[in-house]
C-alpha cells in the first residue's frame, strides 16, 4: 500500500482460499492484459475467459501464458463446457483443457437442461484432471430456483469434488442471485449461508451495489466474481472500507 | 478458430456484403486502435469515427491509416456531414473526404431537417466520389417515423446510390429503431423487411439485447452497427450461438 | 482542430479558469495514462484519482509524474481526505501531499459528518499548502440539502480559501446535484447560480445527459467533472455543438 491508514480490515494473502476476486476477460488484447496485470495482479486471483469468447480470441495460448506467468490461473467460462457437452464432445473438451495447459475448469448448466446426477458426474471426472468450479443458477431469468434447491445443488456439487460453487449472475448481474433489476435476492443468499460455508461460495457480483452488499454482509474477504478488469481496483477499495459505500463499515464505533 | 465445434453457423468472408459489423470509434488512441485490431480485425468490417469526434481527435490521419492498412475502411459519422451541410460547407466536406483519403461516407439527417429530395441529391453526388451509407431515423426521440415512411425513405436512398441504408439508434440504442427503453420496435423492423432486402440494411444495435434480437431474427450474418470496440468479440459469439442468449438457436433440434 | 467549421463556440485556453474538464482516474495503468494523454491532454485540465483508489494503485508516483509532465495537475479524491480525518490523521494527510508532490487537494464531507466550521478550518489550513477544491453535497442519497444551504456552504468555503467548489454527484451521477435517476435537480442549480459565480463552481456530471444539460445552460465553457477518460473527447464535441444533443445550440438562428 502507498501509505498507512489505521482501521483497515486485514486481507488474506495469495493464494487465497477466501477473499478471492474472479475477473472476467471477455476479449482483452495481450497488451491490455499486461496493462491490467500492472495495476491489479495482486488483487486478482483467477481469470475467467467469459463464456465461449475463447473460440474467437486470437493469440489465445499467449494470453493464457501471460496470466499464468503472473501466477494467476485461467479457466474457460461454463458456457463453453456446455457447448461441448450439448454436442456430445465432452472428450474433446477434456483434451482441450490439456492442450491449453489449463488447471481449472467450470461445470455449469446455465444454458442447457442437465440432470443433477450427470452434472455431478462431470464434476467428478473433471476433478481428476483439474480444479473444478461448479456453477448453480440459470441464465434464464424466468427459471427461479427456490432456496432449498440451491442448497441441495451446492452440497451435491461440493461433495462431487467442486473446489468452490459459483452463484450465477451473468456478465450483467441480472439473473440467478439477483432480480432483473440487479437487486440481490437477499433471503436466498441468507438461507444458503445457513447451510454452506461462505468460503466455499464464489458470488458473481458484477455491479458495484452488489459488491457492496456482499462486503457488508460477509466482510472484506468475501469471494466475488464476474468483476470487469477495470473494476478490480475499485472493488479492492470497497473491501477495505475506502469507498463511500463501505466507508464507515470497518471503523471502530 | 481455436478449436472445433460442430453445428456452428457459417459466417461470410471479408469483404462482406452481409454479416457486416460496423464499429464505432469515439476517440481511441493509436495504441488502442492497434490493441483493438489485434483481437478483432477479422470480425470488424467498417469503422465509424463517431459523429464529429474527428474534429477534436489528434493524429487523425495516422489513425485512419492504421485501420486502412488492416484492410478496414473508415468513415466519418453522419453528424459531421450534417455539420458541414447546415453551414453551407458541403463542398468543403467533399474536399475533406479526399484530404483524409476516405472512400466511404455517411449521409444522414438525424439532427437537422432536410428535404428528402435534397438528401438523395447529396447521396447521388457523394456516390460519384465514395461508397455511401445513408441513415434513416431521427436522433430526436419525440420524432416517430411510421413504418411506411421508413420504407419510402430507404427505397429512395438506395435508388439514389446508397450502398447500404443504416437504421438509426445513436450510441446508446434508444431512438429510431428502438424505444427510449432500448426495446426494439419489432413491428417496424418486420414491416421494413417485407420491402427492403435484409442485406441492404445495417441495423445500429449497440446494446447486447438488440444484437441478440437481430441475430435471432436474421441469423448469424445480419449487418449490425454502432458496436463498441470491446463488444466485437462478444458480438461474434452471439452470431455463432456461443453465448447464453443464442446458445440453442443454431443447434439441431 | 483537424478542419475548419464556422459557428463553433470559442473555448478558453489552458490554464483554464472556466471551461475546465476534471477527469476521474479510478485505476488506469501507466500505459493507459499515456494513451489517454495522447488523445485528450489538450482537453483535460485536472485529474482526480478517484476516492481512495490511490491506496491500492501500484506505481503511484510514476503515474502522478506522467500527468504532471503533461502539464495536468493531479489530486486525491475527497474520500481519501475524509479517511485520514476520521482517523485523526490529518497531519499525515498534509505530509502525504508533499510526499507525492501534489499541489492540489480536495476537502469534502460526503461520507462523514463534519461541522461546517471545522471543514472551513481544514480548507484554510490546506490552502496555505496547496490549491484547494472543496466539495458540497452528500454521497448519501437520503440526505437532501436545501438550495439556500448549498449556497451558504459554497460561500463559506470559497471565503475560507477554496479555489473552486465542487457540486457532488459521485462516479455514477446519482446523488447531490442529481436525483437517483440521474436527472438534474434543475431548481437547485438555478438557485445556486443566483448567488455563486458560475466559474467558481465545478459541476460533477458523469452522465452524457448531465453534461448536455450544463452546456445548454452555461455554454461551452462550463466547468464539469467526474468525466471518465474515454468520455473526454465526446464531452469536447458536446461543448462545441458537434454532437446531436447540442447540434443546433450554437448555430445562428
């Protein structure tokens, strides 16, 4: 840090198990990745190459190498996993992870219907190869999953071998954990937390108000994701009580 | 592409007559242009220097040259054409196109009142010098043009020599083809398409939901414009059925 | 300018006392700063390192030097001043300004309660060291300050030694001068202007519609702030009547 202030909450150190920031790259150039890392490498824990943007991104291997050389793992968005599965190309997907030297992968069913047993089987198989993040929640805003079901799904996916479970929000923050307006489904989050340890959940929270809400509920070291590269520094100030929204939250009363 | 997936719709090749992506540059630096081209040159067909941003953009000739050297034509936004016309400087405008080595130009009347005969005469004159895009629709959200009138205007402008007609939306996507909320004026679009061939129209569609709507209606190779540079890669995935929104659209049933 | 148009309003020259554009940097990399300056150095008058982003920004001294070498002063967002004050570290803050070679500072009370006499005393003390901008208005949207009170506060802060007073809006443009919808509190602005000279006020106006409103009310050379780096070129066109929104505003009738 550039100067000393009292009453700043303590942040976890890398490699973090809690306090993770997952960043969404939806098509940065190699130089933009370098720029991003020059400001935010310390605050970014894991990079998601959003949905299937990796299909059309030039210099993909070079990009992945830049992140990995900075000590930050990379994974393909869950929609790419689904694109392979729906085409009966799961074995191709497993080869792809090796070809691109990836040690993380996401299992999701946000865009397709999948039996929960099948999803857990994919998690089990991929967990023998990579670290698995599994995502719960639909990208379809008309599909409302009740809280008890979120809990069942999360439990079974963690038992199947997922490292963390992700609460779905999309790039915009308007489905899954959130209403179409972006407002948090507060009762849902609170009920999930009665059953699943907070550090096992990574909450997608692309909007500032969503990040503020989670930091106020769970502290500086909450796991959040789908953060735009340019919002990693602002998020870090929210975590530390150094933006208006959380300014008084960590101060001695 | 970085890997092989089945059931991906076929995209047209450059130079495209359909499936065009028109990108809006509203002030990128030279290095940002290079970054953009390193990821998106293959997917970007034509660059608009938004409205009259070219008036205050440094290194304008160098910027235009970078795009053109990548095989991507550049044109000044229609508002600049109107700024010259309203000041009785149309001859200056024609000289300007030559001075900046431009082979495309836009004719529009989004900010001023212009007789349709005069607009077509501008199109005819400019078409002897450059490839002309003409734009239909007002930037004033209180001016609602009925569908039959859109059709008349588009027909007469294509007959006057326009290569494509553009459906107005502004940078934000909230006028012309769209309601103030950004929602597509669906009946308007459908009625236009009964009379004007889809490949002759370039639909301004800056918002993701608008792009999704046009891809679902007209397929992977719809012409869309006013795309922000950072949204060209995401748009390409929408075209290919590789984002949640169009994920099942191109799959065999 | 790249070409000549008649009927363009005259802009003030640097160093400007009116017509100022204050830009918010919330975490740019050094190369992004260079990119920004290559397009916008001429149009940017002063840089705010947003709220306390400077706490977590790497290469902070190098960044400040790049801006200052381009002749553009830099200051820390008012929230950082408040973070030091609320921790009884005001003397540390004064040393910090010297350590980072800053000649501007902001005094604000957007996130904490502060007696107006105390705020003016901070202004007086800092004014012996640097040029002071003081900010009026709360970041809390539920705290509505009546117009006569805005005027009292602004007058007393200018008398205490503030160079300019800033009207609060946050990064988003949804508090202080604006309603939660972003709409200008028009009556408030007009009443303030009956008592405070326009050139002494810097209006935070991050949204395009807000910038348009102020340019229409106060002309090309209004002082506005919290402008995103990528919006400085677009703002300049709004000032000059070269974007649709102000297109006819400066034309001879």
